[in-house]
C-alpha cells in the first residue's frame, strides 16, 4: 500500500494562479472528488505522468467506473455501475499493487482512421497488461442513472454517497485478519426530505462540515454535522443533472436545466438562495449531452482566492458560450463564445484556475444510455468532431486564448505541478463506430497543441464515456471505462 498522502494544503499553482483553500472535510487535494476538489476545478497541484507515459494496465471490473477517488492512505475507492444490472458497486483498489495477470506490448495508436490529424509524434499503443482486481467490493441499492455517481471521500477516507433508498451513507474500508472490507459505518435517512421517484445527483461538503445535496427534480438540501436535514425547493420543472460545488466562503453553486444558483446556509445550516441567473438552454437536449440544459458542474476559480468566480457553459442552439459570474453577488462578469471550431455543446465541467478556463466539446458523443426524462435529442445524433477552447478572464471581460480540434472523450484535468492538460481522445472518423480507438492525450495549456499521445485499448468496451480521470499522487492516471479502469503509468 502507498504511504500517507497529505490532505492539504493545495495552494501553489506556479504560473496559473491560486487553488482555493482546501476543504477540511474532504480527503487529499486533487483526489477526493470526481472533479478534484470541492470547487470542481479539475486541477491538481502535483505533477501528472508527463509526455512519456510508459505502460498501460487494465482493471477488468465488469462495470463502468465514472467516480475514482484516492484517500490519504493511497488506496483508491471506485464507484462503478454494473454492466449487466446497472446497480452501483464500490471497489477498493491498491494502485501500488501492479501485479499483472497478463502483459502486452506497444504499437501505433490506431482506430478506424488511424491517429487524428495533427497528433504529436512518438504515439504508441497496443494491448495492455491485465492488473489484479479489487481488494474488496460492496454493492449499493440501485437508484436513477445519475443517482450516486457524484460521491466524495471525506477527511477520514470514507466514501460519502446517497444510495437508491435515499440514505446518505459513509462507507469505510478496513483491514482485518480476513482481508479488506468495505462497510457502511454511518447512515442518514433522507426519505422524509426527498420524495419517492427522486434521487440525489450532486453532493459536496461545505467548509463547516455540512453536507449539501441536490436532487434530479430540483431539491437543494443540507445535512449538518448533528444530522439535521433541511431542504429548499427550486421552481417547478427545473432539474439538476450534474454535481454541485462549494467554495471556502461557504457558498454552494447548483446548475439546473434552466439557471445557475448560488446558496449559503443560515445559522441553523438551512439552505438560503443568494441569487439565480437564467441562461440560454436552447430548444432541446443536444446529442452528446445527458439533459436539456447546461452539461456543466459549476466550476469555482479565480485569481485572488481561487474561488472569486463561478462558471458554466450554456446550451444555446447554434453557438454555446462560457458564462462567468462573480461569486457572492451573481454579477455577470463576462460571456464568451466557445467551441467555435468543434461541436457546439459540452456535458463536461469546465477546468478553471487563476484567470483561465478550459472547455471541451462533447457534442455528438454516443452515450449508451441517458437518464429517464432527459427527453429526445435534436438532432437525434451528430458526428463527434470534438474541440477545446481556452478562455481567460481579464479586467475588460473574457478573451479566447486558443481553440483546437482535440476529440476529448474524458473530462480534461490540468496539472498545475507540471503545467500540462491531460485527457483521453477518441481516434477515428467524426462519425463514431465501435472500431474507434482511444489515446491518452497531453495538451499544452499555453498553446492548445497536442504534445503527446499514447494509444489505449480500443473497442467499445474501453470507451471512457466522457468520465473523469483520476491523477494519482504518484503521477499515474486511472481512467474509468465502460467495463473497468485503464491505468497509464507515469
């Protein structure tokens, strides 16, 4: 097992600006939430694998694994969804155990059309070593498709999640003479606060330890350290299809299918709305998105505190825009068209740090399923052309720094430790097929240029499904796929 990993501080980000003050109720900075931290910055303060990733391994878990988290003990907790029954299952993995069930060698990264145009030289790929499986696993009660996807590790390395019975669970991992075990050590019943048929989609602690949640049908709630539960209903028809984010100020941002909100808690820990900003949600859900509205988990970022601003991407019909608001007041700081060289839509949370925001297109991405009630896409399908945009916020508003045509198939993550942007790209023609390949892709965030690619296992079974990678504190990367986890060694 790895040595202990510090939970903080997560301050330094040379050349990029500050990260927000670490949340004392979360695990290590960069690995305690799907998006790295409470503010969903998708930034880690330590180096990633760099441009010369050496090896690839696969954990074949028989489940799609969108949530990968690393605790202070170095162990990884994976929240996955079974391929057959679509029920959530928690896996415990030791990333220091690199024992292989089989090995493979490298070769050129290819898909149905070979490497994407403009990719860097030195790209390699091939079959992968099959890694030993999980140390322990625990099945949870099934809820909605997005219910339970957004979980986090607390400061005691416990997984905090709401299951299909609407119970807030804290799941610890412990080792005994019989081996490792995952077990529920605390449970708070939310059934009185969440009606039948609804489910929690977003979950985050604030800096006082209060757990905030948001439900698919538009309820925002809190659970205090003492176990008191309080809720606030949003306007009828507004749904929450993404996670929620918190700032050191105590504020919490929630994006619905109609508007962006910011909340605070009163003296009793009950949610209080600070402001609401409607955005252009377009005429319908777009192909490559899971709801009719923004696909963004709100991102806190900023040049002073690391949480001066909060941002999302809208869902306008022909051209989407980045919207930047001032935290606290809700003042619209600026708007800027994004993804003008790619598909006009994004299901992913923007990456944000200092004055810079990075947005990746998911327009046309072929998901195998969408949540109940998401509505039909218009058009029903579209080519996945990809594209990324960097926007900087300055005194006069926003300006575009660069755009590229990278077909990002995962949520990009920025390492402030090495100054590189990491993602997985889809290799093949814009009209996607099961023959497409995938490549671990490193982008220079200063220029938008691809600086390296390494091919990953291909086929539909290795599709990252636009999920978030985990940049381990060791420098390796774990990427969830349709049927398990791919590991890229640094």
